[in-house]
């Protein structure tokens, strides 16, 4: 997958079924991940 700066789609659109920092139950599809910063960059993977 090619990440685009400021997109954030990969951190909003899919569901996450496993625990991640700050979201112990994962997240449903369409919900913004808590690790997505104000610039739509992932704070875990730095992308």
C-alpha cells in the first residue's frame, strides 16, 4: 500500500479487531483511530 501524507484512510475506514495502545478493544470500521494525530499521521507507525 502507498501511504499518502495527510490521508488517514487506513486509520479510519477498516475495523481493528485486536487491542492497540489507547483502544484495548480495537475499533469498528469508520471510527477514527485514537493514534491518528491532527495531521492524519499514525503515531504508532509514524506514517
